[in-house]
């Protein structure tokens, strides 16, 4: 962090080595994948042919989605060296996939020390060596995670041609952040401090160790302490308390531009004093006798302030949560070589949902839409029948087309392998007509998987009018992740098709129209429980059936006759 860590000597090095091994074990943790639940998907249908057939396409990822991807790394260069090998392994895997599929993967690297230093956005395939150089570059001089996150926000928003759900932000840090950018400019940094001006040379002058002079985040001051766990509720309570203290004390008045390295403050204390602000001194100025009669009030006011580390975490959390609400975000807790900062990684783990993300987990998230074992259940509903013919179905994987092979009655396989088939379709006819499509290999985010099949409209209306039909009752994706965990079910949209039935006009010399040939009535199917509409209706106003008009005429004649009889009776 800064020059004040030299005082730890050999004891610090020994403790750091032990801590390093413990942290490396932590890096292997995974929090469970969220990517299986977030795969984009679509279902489309062509308009009806002359024989009332439609072609349906189920797609993962969605047929409309561009398969471009962006990954932005936010790297704490004071600690990143211990995790860069894992990060580079992940990049190697992404590059291999991009080379194999022609996928467009953009990579941005933002390193931060006291400010953020964003790279240009690079193509992973054609500019891989430049990406690797950014990962191996090492810098130091302060820690401002807030600056790195602000730069990531700008970079991600600046590439509007890539869908937000295909943008990934990977934060790598040990969590020992103590600087921030209150005005949102990641090229400038601020801090605040407690140490009085005359003793600030013995502290970090608003650096990591400033709270060694005074630490407000303690229970003895009536405040919520810095959590020592990854529990979300504990961190949220602490961060809310920091925000309340900062607002109550008008903390912005104590912020100052931190130029510890830029102006070599340790060797230019007079220059530092021109910028430096001590909260201890500033608050004491508000009381006539802060060491005597006003001491209780002075200490109470000092206790309701927030330190530089408090504020850095608060600012970081705000930006990280904003990014997490819009993009795919991961936080990797990196090992620290500073024993005094051993607890700081808990903040990084909190940001990631309670445990450090692993690069294996991140790789899976980026590479795969859903894993092997995922399936789709598609129910036909009452208006359509599934066309149970292998020539009417196929699977497309990117540019590859897999023909259907009948493996048993109502069973089909696509893409034969030594162990079976890459994809399977099992059809169930009858009242609960549906099929199950099972994926026996992962579906990547870089090669769209599509099941194409046909349906036939069987409930064909005879009355003239315009009709709209939903092509199915429901289709549900049951996603599975690489750990074998099923995600929440997700329902596809229901495509619709249109049909116009025209009225038949007789010619000038009409001849009797022969009775139409009687066709077998389709088997009645029990409607699937869904929000499906109860059958198609004509959109235009048409004449009522002749039978109903006859009943109305008979009823009207009877009413008129009764009225006439009543009048005659009254006239007598």
C-alpha cells in the first residue's frame, strides 16, 4: 500500500506466507452458478402454409441476440500478481473458443492504484499478446477500488453495440481500499484523515493506516464495526451506518486531494500541509474547550464521522451494485501480503454474494448458456398437432445441421456419438401431447443451438373471418449448470400465426354445392395448465348462425301474437 508497511519486518513476511496459502484455498470456492438461469432464449413460428403447417424454432441463445461478448477486468495491481496465472488460463480458454467458433470477444483491462488506468478495448483473438501484456504489468502507489469500478462503468456503457447481458465485469482485489473519487472522476483521488498535522508524518497522511490514530467504526463509539464475516446483512448494516455518519457530519468538507506519491509528501511535509485536513483538528475548532468542558460533545461529534476506508468501501459498494444490476459481475478475492489487511478480503467476498468467485466459475459463466442435462418441455395445446416425422425436424448448432434419426417409437436422436446422441427428442402423443428435448452437451454462448420442428393446425375454423392462434400451450426450459444444479424454470414466449377464412360467394347461376367429405374428428386433447387463450375467435363481426336467427324469429312472432290477443281482449 505505502511506505508504512516496512515496520512489520520478518514477522509480516512469515504471516503473509501462511495467509497466502489460506487465501489460495479460498480462491477455489464457488458460489454456485447463476448463468444457467440467465440464458437468453426465443421461440418463433412461420406463417401457415396452404396445408396449415407452421415451422417452429426454439433457440438458445435467443435467435435475435448478437453473439458478441465483452469482458472487462478491474485489477488491483498491488495484489493482482498472485492471481494473474489463473486469469490468464481463463483467457486462454476464451480465446480457444473464439478461435473455434469465430466468436467476437472484446476485452478491456483496467488497473487501479491511486487512480484508474483503462486500456483500449481489445479483440481477444487478434490482439491477444497486448491483452497478456496488460495482465503482467505491475504498478503500485495507493489503492482506489472506487476509481477502477468507475472506469469499468464507463467502458461497459461505451460499447453499446454489445448486449448488456453479454457484458462481464471481473474485479480482482484484496479489498484493502482507502481512496475514492467523490466527484466521479477516476483520474483524481481523495481521502480524509484524523491524525493531527504535527504528527501526520508518522502516519500514512490519509493512507491505509490513518485509522491507527482514530477508528470511528467501533461499537464503543456507538457505531457498527467493520464486519469480520461475509454476511450480507452485516455489511449492509455497516455501510448504511457509514452513510448516515457521513451525512450527519457533512463529511465532504473533510475530503482532500490525496497527492502522497505525486508530491512525495513524506519528504515534503510542508507541501502536504497545504492540502491535508485533520478531522480531529477541524472538529475541535468547533468547541471552545474540546479538552475540558466540551470534551463529551467533541468526542460525540468525532465519533459520528466516517474514515477514508469507510468511505472507500461505501463508494465501491454503490458502484458495484449499480454494475451488478445491469451486467454480469464477479469479485475475486486476491491474497494480500499485508497481515493488517487480512480481513479486508471479506468485503470483496461480500460483493460477490458471500464467497470469492473462482476463475473456473467465471469461465463457465462466459462460455456456456446452459450445461449438459438441461431440457425443454413443449406442450402443443388444443389447436395444433406435432408433426411426428423425422424429416420435419432438425437441430442446428451454429452453422452445423444435425438430422433427426429415429431411435425408437416416438424417440429421435441428433448428432450420433460413441456414447449416444448429442441431443434427444421424446414425443408423447394423446391428451397431454408434448415433447421433451434433452441437451446432452453444454450450449455455448458463441454457437446458437436451435431445434426446428413442424406443427399442423387441426382445429380449422369454417366461419369467415381473421383468426390468430398461439402455436402451443407452453414451452419450458429447465436449465442445469455445470455443477448439476437445476436452475429456476423459464417459460418461452408463445409465437402466434394468422389465418383468414374467406366467405364463398355464389356465381350468377349457382349450382348446388356438394357436401364436403367428412374427415375424422381429431382426438380431444386436455388443455395444458397455462395462461393460454381458450381457442381462436374471428376478429370481424359476422352474421349469426341460421339456427339462432330462426329461434329469435319464432320468439318474436310468439310475442307479437300475444300482444294482439291482449289488445283484442282489452277492447271488449
